[in-house]
C-alpha cells in the first residue's frame, strides 16, 4: 500500500487522497508522515495538494451533515448493521469486528484527511503556504461541534487549530471560536494537567471574545466552572489562567468574584489559599484604575466579613483568602492597601462589646501586624504602633478566656517576629505581664498558651537574655493540675536545654522535677527522662561513670530513678549499657553493705523496668539467666522487705525465668494464698498480680488456682454451716461431670454426683504437687480447716480470693489458663454460695463485701463468652448428647441460671413481692425450655421497681450489684 501511495503522490493529489482515505489512521500514520514530509519545495504538489485536501474535507463534511439530516428526518433508519455471532457456528467464540457503517466511514475518512492536513502544516521545511491550507483547516474548525462525538477526530482538529495559533499563522483568529470552548470543556471533563497547560498557552485568544454578548454564555459557564475546579486551583498554570480571566471583562470579573465568594463557606484550605493567590495575581496584573472592583467591591467586604463572622471557623476561612495579600505585603502597594481596608474597622472592633467581634478582630490584627500607613510621617507611625500594643496589652486581661489565650500567643508571635524594632520598655512590659500574670491564669488554656508562646519566642536568639531572667517564674507549671500544661512545661525545658548557657534546673528545681518524674505520667515522665539523660546516663562518658551517675540518681530519689530507667531505653539509651546497669543494681541489693528499704525498693523497681525492655531480645534474657543464680535468688528474696520491692522482684523472675531455682513457687503461692484484706490494699494488689505472673510463667498456675479454689470452697462450706444454705457438692475430679444434672427451677439445687461428702469438708486437707522441668516437685499444703476459726476470717479470705479471680479474668493469658483448669466448676459453685450469702446478709454484717458477687457475675459472663467462641469454631460439627463436655453444658446455661439466682437472692433480701412472684410464675414455663433464648432475654429484664430496688433499676442492674 505504501508503494501505491508513493506512486499516486507523483501522479495526482486526488489519486493520493483516494488511496489514503480507504486506510485506517493507526495503520497509515507512519507511511503518511514519511511521504508528506518528503515532498520537496520544487514539487507540483505544493500548489495542488492543499486545494484537493480542502475539497475532500468539504465534500466529506457535507456528506456527513446530509447523513445526519436524513437520520433526523427518519429516526427509524438504522445507522449500523452489526454482525452477530451465531451459536451454531463452530467458531462462535471468535468475535468478528463489526463493519463500519456509512457514518463511521465518513468519520474515519475525516480522521485521515485531518492528519494529512496536520502533516502539511508541520512540514519541517514549511513548503506549504498557510493561506493555501487555511480553507481546509477552517472547514474542520467550523464543524468541530458537529464532529465532537468522535474523540480521535475532534482531538486532532483541536490540536491542529492549537498549533496554528501558536505558530502565529495567517487567519489564526478565525480558528478560535470553536477551539477554545472545546479545549476548556475537554480539560474540565478529562481533568488532566497537560490540558490545563494547553488552555493557559492559548489564554491570549480569549481576549478575542466579546463577553458582553449573549452568545458567549456557554463559554462564560465553562470559565465559571474552571474557577471551582480543583485541577485549575492546584496547578500553577491553572492559577495563572484564572487570574488572567479577571482582566478580560468587567462583567466576567464580577461573576468570577461572586463564584469565589460562594466557595468560602466550604472552608477547604487548599482552595481558599488558591483563591487568595489568584486574587493577588489578578490585582497585581490589573491597571491601577481597574483594581477598585477587587479592592472595594471584594476585599473590603472580606475584611468586614471576617470581623463580624458568626463563627470563628468562618472568620478563619475568610482570613485564608486575605492571606494571599497579607503574605505579599512586601510587594509595592499591598501595605497601603491593607491599611486602607483594615484601619477603619479593626480598632473599634477590638473594643466592641461582643466578644466574638473582639476575637475576630484580634485574629485579623495579629495577621496584619504591624498595621501602618507607609506614606504617613514617622510620628504618626509610632503613634499607630503604640495604639496596637496598648490594645494587645488590654486584651491580655480580657474577660473572655478565649481572647486571653489568643492574645498571649499572638503577643509572643509579634515579639518573636519584630523583636529588633520593638522598644525595650514595651518588650519588658509585655513579657512581665505574660509570664508573671498569664502563667497563673485560672483558665488552663491561657496557661498553656503562655508556655507555647514562650517556646515560639525562643526561636529568636535576641530574646534569650531576657528569658533567662523571666523563665524561672514559670517553674510552678510543672506541677500544674492539667496534664497538657505539664507536658508543655516539659517541652519548654527541653527547648531551654538547647539554648547556650541556659540551665534548665534554674527554671525548675531538680527536686521538683524528680517529684514529677516519680508520679509516672508517661507523657511527662518520658520528656523529663529525655531532659535528664545527658546528666545521669550519658552515652559520651565511660560505662562505669554513666552507671555511677544513674546510681546517684536512684539514691537521691529511688522512685524517680526507677521511672528514669523505665523510659531510658525509649530515649535512645544503649541496651548493652542498660544490661550492665541491671547487673549493678542487683549486685548492690545483694551487697553486704546494708541499704535502707527505700533504696533497695528503688533498685529493684528500676531493674524490673529494665528487664521488661531487655528480655524482649533473647540474647539479653540469656545473660540475665546466667547472672540470676539460685543463691542470688535467695539473697534477693531476703533483701526485698517492702511490698513494692517484692512485686518488682517477682516481675524480674517472671520475665527472666531463671533455671534451677528452688523456692520461687512456694514464695509466689504464699503471697497468693495470704489474701485477707486484699481489696483495700493497693500495694499488696500489685504484689499479688506479680505473683500471678510469676506462677503462670513458671508453670505453677494450676496449683495456684486449685489452692484458691480450696480456700473459696472452705468459705462456702462455712456459709453452709452458719446460715444453713444448700451446699452444692461436686466431684473434684472432672471425669464425673459427665453425669452433671442441672435443675433450672432452682439454681441452688444444681447438684453433681460426687463421692465427696459435705460433712467431711471440715476435715479437708489439700496437698498439691507441682511438676516442673526445672523445679522438681513442689509441695504446697494449705492449712487444715480449723473448726474454731471464725466465719468472718474465712469470709475475708474468700473476699481476697474473689478479688483475685475477677482480676485474673481481666487478662487474656490468665483467663485462658482458668478455663483450662480442672477445678473451674468447683470454683464456680463456691462463688455462687458465697455470693448468695453476701447479698442476702449485706445489711447484717459490716465485713460483707461486694467482691464475691462481682467475681461470680464476671465468671458467668466469661464462661458464656468462651463457650460462644468455641461454638463458632466447632460450627458444623455434630455432637451427641452423651458426649457433651460438662463445662460446655454448664456454660451454655450458666448466664441464664446466674441471673435467675441473683433474682432469688434479691427476693430473699427484700422479701416476697407480687411483681417478683408474678415473674416467677411466668418464668417457670420458660425454664422448662432451655432453647428459647428470646424468653430467656425477656426474663433478664424484668423490672424490680416494685421489689424494693432503691434505684428502680432492672434485673440486669441488680446483677451488676449497683444496689
């Protein structure tokens, strides 16, 4: 085909065009470009090809228009005959390309002709005269809207006309009326940055339009759409183009300003900042006599609007737009403009009765500060500056705390930016007011703004000498009752640390810092640790000296030193150096030199924190195992005399897990079983939790749980003896739970066949043997039940056990261990008995506690949740009734039975009542059908208002022991 085209090109242009238009554009592009660009200036085609092209283009367009007209006259005439695939054909899965219809052929022909014309225009030697090619280009341009449906063709025509304009060829003005709307519409639709650049490069062509004419409405609509298009607002070329539009027409300028004004309430930051930049560009490019529409008709309204805005957020949106001018105040004329716009309204607004107006005006003043007339005499300028400082000082003591907050930070910002030109008396007066008075303001936001302002002010080195004198007045804020203020004060100290010759301990006394560090508020303690590390554990000194400094800190303030070690690793301290510090701390505790209890506690707590961080890596954990031998364990246990010290020691052993150490399990079991008065003793609670963690890590959890169950069961038996309550008996051996019998009518009658007789329970003695790979056999023998021991003593022990059970249920690892333990059912029934006695006799004995009831409810809920989770895992599996595990059977009904039991207890507490009796009668039928969950749910929510519940709550409330 290429040979035919080449030979036809030498014979006649008509033949060349006839052969070219029967091809597709994609396949013929390379060959056409080669042939057209190879035409020499001496060729006859220079004069004959352009007219032939124009005639072909004109005739093809006419044929296309005639076809459109005929289709509009006869809408039933099909435009295309598309081949359909037949399922009867063996190759039905192969699709055939549909044949182009007549309309498609015409458009395909125009694509080829447009491409050939573009090649003639772009000929490297410019051999074709523009005036010869113009008629063909003009014909395509004039019909661009008609041909717009074909994206390839319309894009080619647009590119052709765009290139004609850029080349400044003859008649380019006639190729704009359709091209610009097409390109602008294409840009808004496809949203490509390259199209924005194309529109910007043709911006001068927009001046050819008469924007006062009604026929231009469609183009104006596109231009208005471009003002709110994120694509135009985000790109540099887009902003330049939009700013250019303001100079095209007064009417268009008004419409564009109205469009921008309508977008301000939406408050999108990037959009508002873009509008400010666009307006500034438009103002700068406009002649001085044409700026009034932007200045007086728009910017003046913005200034007044931001002062009288109904909300602070809306005012901030307006100030973002004004920021386009405020940030360019060094440009000639901007300073004068800002003064002329703001001066008439801002000063009286700063003294208005409305606090919102004062606040908005203050924001604006801080943005435009210093507000001055560049053409005024120096005396007038000084008077105006003094007036602004006077108003700022006045607003520092404004009645509105929000205004005081803004005034404090704003004043510091002004001082930071203009320190060198502000008179010293004004600086001293303002800083004394801010640091001396505002730091004691009753509003915590004002105190916080004081610290933030001083931090910002420190960025100016000229302020350091003055702040060295004034900053010690801020030291009290490290003990502020608001955490955010304390954090800001710690940040200020960190900034002061980097200031040469500025000692932070002169701002806040070291003892005060250590006191706050000991309180262990993480956000404050970590910053204080960062502040102290260069002094007490520096990385630039030898290891021995660094450790000695840290030891000095612990000796000075044991608890603060421990917290320092807790956060040291987070602040970049070397793990190797911290490992050595742990060894030194433990060695000091084991040293023959007698240390006081507080110091030993400090060393052990610090070592515990360090071990928590170091044992995450196996290498450090192994090193600690080698260091903590059996002999050292005994010595450490002997040296730790306080509850906190022993708790920390248990934490160390549970994280390190030392080998071949005897006595740890006995020590932990002793702590756990000695639980009288536990709910009221916070220090012992921490110690007991550490003992739980130790026993779990060393494999002694089952024996601990069995011992706790024994103590609780003992108290349950005491309840049976003292109050005559039904004593549910069950086998300690879980194998007998296959014979579990549940009678839902009375939860107190739930019984399990057992060989254990309740009468013999008084003689109960338990011997637990713990088998461990490294600890041998541990024998734990709880005391034999003493018949003469008072019920109160046993009940207090049960309260401590119940507190531990509830605490263990709150942690996932111990909760899982509980549900794997054998005596779970025994524990549950014992809790049931003690809870019943606690509720029924809560008004008779002062020592009755709520802990057993809370543990009882928590255990019932967790058993139900645990069973639901296991049921989901086993979904789809068929289980025979005879093979159902007893704990599963219990947990399926335990929540319903527990709630019913609570109702029984409340009935005994408040006495018989009609509402409860009616509930009992109505719920008796529900109990007989265990599968009706809806009825079970309704039974839980029976109102107890008439039953004497003092809060008038429902059954669920009382089950949570609110009453």
